[in-house]
């Protein structure tokens, strides 16, 4: 090739490098987001089947194992993704550490109640709690963040409150498991909302790290009292250890889905998890909802439908600002 030909080839190569690469296929990103959302909420929906494997182990011991093995698994992921600098910056901020300490208490309580509900045969109430959770988020937004609701949204919230109050008015016990799960996870979400820059992976690393000393101390105390550390069988030991990745992986899938989907779109997937809980409770574990439970479910489902339809109507009628 002549010198002139070489110069022409270099010029063409330089121009090619200057041309911006085409934007990523948005439809492909959306498909990936849907896949990750289905994986995340589908896994959460199957959680009762997993924690049922360790139902013979005391819930507090299951929680301790879940915290420790989640921490180990998350630290491996932080090392693999080389995010220790991000983790050090997070721990070095007093405000963030205080918020994460509060969120740690909320998520630990939430995990304990859920594990106890599964082992105690109260999966229907667990399902009810996570159906109720989005409406608790709305209530917290009004009470804490001073957000405004439109009249039909108020009606939706009132319908859910009426459903929860119905067993009490009929002389039955309130659905404490459902209320505990919904409120604890709602407050957890509100606290994490104060730290929008904290990634799920590093946030979970700090939360499990804060609880790890207590979890380890509890297991040592149990062992000193003569109790087996891993439930007394290899099968239970494997299930308890698997609680680490089972806890962490759906959070990573959720983060991947959130990067690829609009938040409003992602919100439609959140009802997959409590639907899975409900189906498992009735079809797999033989729980039978009584009349008061079904009235509460009907009110909550009606409330969710009304709130979703009103939000959709408002946003479709809202004039575009583009």
C-alpha cells in the first residue's frame, strides 16, 4: 500500500472513532428490565416455600443465620465488583450510618416476623401484609413527607383501613402479622428513601454488618446451651447457608430492573410477591382463609385497584409539558 493510501486509511479510521456509537436498543433494555423484575418479585413470591424448609429451627436462629450468611455473600460480591471504596465512604458518613442503623432495625424485625409467620402457618397474613405495604407507603408519604392525595386516593386508603379494622369490629383479633410486616417494610423504605445514592448491595452490606455481632453472639449462646448450630441435620445446614444468596440475589435483580424500567412500570410487578404468597398458602400449605380474612383481602384488593386506576386516569389526563 502507498503512503497516500496509508494516510487515507488512518483518516478514515479516525473519523470512524469520532462517530458516536448508536444508542442502546431501548426495547432490549425494557425486555431485560422485565426479566429482572420477574426474577426479583418471582423469587420473593416463592420465599415462603424456601423458609418452610427450616420451619423446625427457631425463627430467631434462622434470622441469625440469614444475617451472617447474607453478610458473607454480599462481601464477596462487593469484593468482586471492587466496591470497597464505596462501602468505606458509606460507613464514614455519620448521617448515613445513623439512617442505616434505623433501617437495619426495621428490616431485621421484618425478616423475623416473616420467618415466624411462615413457620407458624400464617403465610396468608404475610401475603396480606405485602399487599397492604404500598398503601402504608402512601400513608407514610402523607404523614411524614406531607404529600397530597386526591379524593379517590383518600377513598382507596380509607377502604384499606376499613378492611384491616373489620376483624376488630367483628370481635376478632387484628391481623397483627400483616400490620407488622406492612409497617416495618414501609418505614424501612421511607428510611432508605432518605439515602437515594446508596446502592442496594452496599446498603445491605452495612445493614447485615451492623446486625452481625448480635447474630453471632446469639448463635454462640445457643451453642453454649447445647443446641445444634445448624438445626441438627446436613439438609437444614445447607438451607440455612443458602439463606445468604437467597436474600441478596433478588435485591441485585431489583436494582438491575430499576435501572432499565420506569419506576411506575416497576410498581406493577410488586404485587407478584404477595400473590405468590397467597397461592402457596392456599394451594401448597393448606391454609384456609376465614370470612373475616377474605373481607380484609377484598377491601385491600379493591383499594389497590381503585388507587391504581385513579393514578392511571390522572396521569393520562395530565397535559404534557414536553
